[in-house]
C-alpha cells in the first residue's frame, strides 16, 4: 500500500508562515506524521509539494496505478481550481482533503471548496494531526474497516 501526501502553494513555508494560524510545525513534520502512520500499517508514503497548479495536476494524474490514496492539502487552490477538481475526478484514486486551519472560522472566500465534492472526505481545522487522521482513514478503508 502506498500513499501520496500532496501539498499545494505556500505550504513549504509551514513553521514560519502565519504561525498564529498554521502553528509552528513544518511541512516535514506533516509528512513525517503520514510516514509514521503508514509504517504502523505496513504501508509507505511519498511526499510532493508544489506552488504551481499544473504540477499538482500532473502529480494527481501520475498517481493513478502508483498510489492507493492521496492526502491532499490544496491550500489556496482549494477555493479556485477547476483543473485540480477535474484531475481528481479523472483518476481512480481516493483523495482526502486536509486543511490545517479551520477554514470555516476564516474569510468567507475560504469557506467554499471546489474539490470537496470529488474527495472521499475532508479533515479541517485540527492542525497537523489532520494529516495523520486522513492517512488513518485511507489505510483503515483499505483494510475493510470503517
Ligand atoms: C489551508 C487553508 C487555505 O485556505 C489556505 O489558502 C492555505 C492553507 C490550510 O491548511 O488551512 O494555504 O489549506
């Protein structure tokens, strides 16, 4: 079993980016949480981050046949990207959407996700642990649990 942790724009700056909203944890911390969760289930995880929408589209397309599930924080593209939504719809790989912050407590433009309707589910507002919870949901679903 192989998971892909995919992160969108500005998430490379986690740890120093608006720590009052996103906390002190780094992108590596988020990725490590998924890798540890995968290991606990005898699975593996790879990680990719890009600030470029098309690169994220490519990563989703290339996940087909290679990954069993994607943990995806699309960052600002969540709220705008028809291209990412179409990419998720085009592949037969379950995607769990993750947001570190509680987008529902923030600006109104963050409260709509273009991607949520084509994702398996969402984890929102729980900080970096959301990456672990998303991984756990995917891994347990593969094992036939709820
Ligand atoms: C985010 C929320 C988005 O609205 C924002 O653009 C981000 C991060 C989050 O993880 O809370 O870059 O996806």
